[in-house]
C-alpha cells in the first residue's frame, strides 16, 4: 500500500520522527506538520534522515512553517511545501494515514 | 453500514501511567472489539512497557489496567505484535512481558500465545498491510 505518514512532534523532543523514518516504506509519503515541521529544516540533526530516505516523498505544511517564522529557503531541498488543501489531497490519494503522534 | 471486514491496527508507542494514552488505547480496543473487525495491536518504542509483567500501582493511586491485556483474547483480540528492537533498546526480552494467550475454538480451545515478537522491518510491513491504523 502507499501510505501517508504524518509527524506532528519535534524530532528533537520526541521519537515520532525517528520511528516514522524507520518504518516508512518505499512508495509512501511523509507529511511534517505542527512541531513536526522542524524536521524539514536544513542543518539540523534530522536533515540526514530526511535526505536519505529512499523512494519516499516528504512534505511540510506551509502554515505551520509560517507560524514558526521558518522561511521557505530554510527548508531542505526536495521537501515540498503544501497548504491545508494539499494536506487533504495527500490524505485522499493515499491508501491510509499512519499518524506518528 | 457496509459489512466489509477491515484490518484495524492499534499502534501503541507510549509507556503506561505517565500519560493516559495507553489506557485510552485499551478502552478503544475493547469498544472496537464489539464490531466484528479484524483487530491487532502493535507495541513499538515505549509502548512495549505497557505489557511488562508485575505492574503494581497501589502507591501511585492509579488503576492497574495491565490485567486487562489478559482479557483481550476473550474478545478475539489475539494478535499482539511486539517490536524486537524496541524491546532490546529498553533492556527487555519477551520473558519480561506478561504471558498473554487466547483459546482457539477451531482447535478444541487450544491455548495459544497472543504475543508475536517481530523485527522493525516486519513491523513496517504489518503497518502497511492494514486498512486502518489508530495511533496512541
């Protein structure tokens, strides 16, 4: 199946990001939102895992980046920024959502 | 209502007592068990602490809900997947866990183990094979 995995916790505070990245399978997608968007930034301890995950598209929710003062240029290349409608589209086009809360 | 039977997985990633997640998960599992769906539980990360044996909560003033896991087999909830790496990271082995069983009516009520220790890679496959995943 092609699943949408969601992460809403900071990778520096909780294990949600690390666990998700270790369970996500090729062909699935990861959406970072709420404090999860901190994993989308360049130059963090999480960057390597975001870049090295194979065959997995990573998205970040724009409104949560904006709310935290995180400009688009700080986001890792290849991470696609989506709005709320994009979130809905992602949820609809995947087989199911797996939330790493 | 559709009578299609779906696979539901309850993904447990938190320790008991420190937060309400573990207990809430158990409550939802028991409610969901009334709906004749295929239900399984996964214990990952700190979730493995939920089924450690010998829990005694008298001195913290909270209900010890660990005996409830032993009742799951009676509700046809008999597939409990425990991630081996999560156990090992926490210094646990399967011997530290409660012995959870169920009785197979198709085999003259033979007692069988509910817990299956699986690798992280196997857990990833188990998750993706589900129709619905509830995260706690």
